[in-house]
C-alpha cells in the first residue's frame, strides 16, 4: 500500500473518502501479453530441437542460445515490472476537500496534481465497450476552470457511482466553505 502521507498533506478536518485505481481487468490484458511473450522461447526451443537437434549440443551455439534466452527473459521481466508499477501506482485520492491525481510515468517518474473540490465545474462518467459494461468500469472526467482543466480517472470501477459521489462532495464542500466564508 502506498503511504498517502507522502503524497498529500491533509488539513485537520480532511478525511480520505476513497482511493481509486484502474480496474484489475486492465492489468489482466498485460499479464496475458506477458504469458504469450514468455511462451515464445519454449516454442523456439521445441522448433529448434525438431528442426536442428545438433544445434543445441554444439559447444558454441548452446551458450549463445542460453544467453539470448536469458536476455529475452530479462526484457520480458522489465516490461512486466514497468506495466505493473504504472498500473499499481496510478492512483486517484478523493478527500472531503480535494482530489489528488497521482500518475506514474515509467519506473522513475511521477506527477502529483491536486484540485480543490470547490473549483469543480462538471463531472462526467463514461463506460465504453462490452467488457467495460459487463465489469462496470470506465472513465470519470472532472472539469475545472483552473490551470489543469480536466482530471481523468482512467478505467476505474463503478464510474457512475464515483461521479455521483464526487458531485455530492463538491456540494458539501461548497456549503462548508460558504458557512466559513471560504477561510479555514
């Protein structure tokens, strides 16, 4: 679990309402691709074994094949880890005061953006496709008038419920700020 205190600074009254990540089915597609790519060396091994069995017994060819297979496995593992880190660390945190968008870009780059709920002008949710409809995931767009004009919660579970809940939080935040005169 990501330590949220590193990513956001909460005010005394602020509570984390929900933490969102992409739907697990999105990562399943990457896992299937990794499995297929991981099966390629085995297919090549059996192909070489049946077409040229002496090649695997050769004193120079065998170490070269092992070296190439190891390099290929390392590339596949690196690809998997990069996809997993990007999937797992892309996070959207919604509190009763703000929205925090944490986007991971590769292994060593991250962007963290914050948006005050009072600045939200519109929240839209969309679900496209058969899988997204069956498994109930999609995008939620949070529109503002600020410098970052649009926050996108990509491929999150229950997007229509998330939209509805954010709109309720926006209304409650505006009422709270109206009661306190906007000063906290």
